[in-house]
């Protein structure tokens, strides 16, 4: 088959198979990522040999570029910085250094076990520090998990690529430079870290503002608004790249502009963007599976499995344990966050950047990263449901400190002003008045489930969800929270 027919066939497989096997995936420890990666391995050179692709195939480059740009944009849009207001800096500063430590430890493990040169090993450490949003998405959506913990995972997943991507790009530049001057490096870093993101930020801000203003005056159909956000992503990537900056950082900055400038995109785009992103991700998994089918034999099996074990069971848990040392959360929450650092598509996409830069040992690095991703996809995909259920049961059996916080900033000790308290007699007096207060039952999940007592007319809102409940509301009465 020619490239066009092959591309159409693979897209058809993704679009047809995803709905048909969705019920099986929902009821089993399997994940879409694992199934499509396995499919690629099966039909590739090392399997049945139906399709042969190498890491430089145009179809892989196009799909991978679109996927990574869209994932970065959506990560930025969903960071919820506006919800954290001025408090967003606290979790970012706490979680950010963790990525740097993971990169350094990962680089040491790669050069020791695989024998790759230190510079390329640091690229590998950065690649394996990136967490995959596919597995995390289901965890982050589970309302049984305290909101502060879900938000911490979301912030880490959204922000670690901002640390990882520039690190990889700078290391690629170092590997490819022979005798660059200080001026050359200053120009490169300015374009990479300032110009590209500035262009993306401008496109994201102006683009979302223009849509809002025009839609307010002459309403735009939702189906047209749904594709507008995709235009912002592609425009930011193209403009950032054309200016000799980095298109991926520009795409992330475009999404960040939508949030920081308090602009809004139609929820129809977020739905459309999520679906497009998911289809692109699954197609990418098939394509990477086909490529890895031919290169996986290059990875030394024993040392690479050992690397996967170190990355998953040692490096991340130890690093996150250190980073979360002073956080106000239970040991179950620390274990939960430490475990959910799955390696997946983002790592493969970033490894592809190294290959396309024609770095020595890049093909070996791709093979090693591919095998680590395969192990991580199996372990994290299979454990997502049971570990989430275990943590949810622990929450329902006892009171956990993280339940009292509505956002990630709270578990790191950053609090708003103290809330005044009132006694039973004062509350009873208010309830007897002409305008009784709104009573929110914000007790812990354990207290609520084991105590049948209720206050008259109260509304059940877990403490970690109060901020979400209050958003957009203008209560005309006093609000009283009934806590544990």
C-alpha cells in the first residue's frame, strides 16, 4: 500500500475500533494506549510485517507534531490557574523542582545501565520525566479522589513538559553545536524561551478575545467555534516555528494566554479538542508501535527492564516523597501521587524530537524509551482502577487531611484568610430568623457516610468541592459550612 492508503487505513482502525472495544476497556485493566501500541507492534516489522515505518516517516512526523502541540495547548487551558488565583505559584514551585531531580536521577540510571553518553542520557532522563495524560485523565476525573490531590496531579502533568521540553531542546542544541559563541547561544535561548512563547501567547490571547467579541455581537455557530481553537493551536505552532522559536512552547503559551487573560473558548471546542487529541494520540500509539516493532530489538532487554523498574518504583517515589515532605496530606495521598507518573505518548513524542535532530545514539534511546513506555503502560494502565478504588475506600473509612482543601495550594500550606466560626446557639438563632442561612454539609466523606445526622435544609458539598460549588453563584443569604 502507498502512504496515503496506509494512513487512511490506520485512521479507520482508530475510529472504528475505539468505540467497539470501549466497553471491554472500561471493564478491564487494559487501556486504549496499551491496545493500540500492541496493535502497532503486531503489524510492524517485528510482528507480521504488514507495515514498515521508520522514525523518519513523514506520516509519523505530521501526526506526532499535531498531537504534541494539541496536548500542550489543552494541558495549559486545563491548568485552572484562574481558579487558584495568586496561589498557583505555590504548587508550581513545589512540584517543578521534582521534575529536575527526576531528570538528573534518570540520566544517571540511563548512562549506568544502558551505557549511553551522558549528554544523550540527560535527554533520556528528561524524556522519561514527562508523564502521560492518557492514564491520568481517568484518575483526574474521579470525584471520589479529593480535589486537591487531583489538582496536584493535573498541575504536575501540565507543568512538567514546560521544564522537560526546553531541557531537551537545549541539550539537542548543545549536541549539535561545534563552536557557538556567547552571542549565538543568547540569540538561541531568547528565541526559544522568549520569542516563541511570546508569539504563541499573543496568538492565543488575541484569537480567543476576537472570538468572544465577535460571537457577542454576531453569534457564531457552535460547530464553527469548535474548530476555531484548533486553528489557534496550529497558528501558534506555525508562527512560533517560523520565527525560529519552538512551535510546541508557542502552542503551550497560546493555551496559557486563554487562561491568564480570562478569555473563554466555547466548551464545544474543548470537547472537540479532547476528541481530536484522543484520536491523534491513539493513531500515534499505532504508528509508534509499528516503528518500535523494528527497533525494540536494539534495546538491551535486561538493563532496560531494570531502568523501567528504577524509574517507576524508585526514582519517582523517592523524589515525590522528598518534594511532598511538608505537604499536608495522608500517606495514602503521597503514595497515590508518587505512583501515578505514567510514561506514555509524551515520552515517545519527545524521543522522536531527538531522532529527527540526528543525534548520535538517538535510535537506541528511542528503543530504550519505547520499552520503558511499554512497561509503564501495562503497569499503570492495569493499576489505575484498583489503586484509585483502594484510595477511595481509605477516604471513606477515615478522615484524611487532604479532604479539607479545595485546591493544590492548600495542601502545600497556602491558605486564604481564616473563616469565622459560630456556635450551635448562634446558628439556631439564624435558622429561626426571617432569612435563614444556606447550610453546606462539608463533613469528611467518612463522617458523612457513618453519621446519619443531618441539619434541616442542608446541602451536601464535600469540603474539597466548595470552591467549585460557589463559582458563579451570588448567594443572597449567609452561607454556613457544617464541618467535621
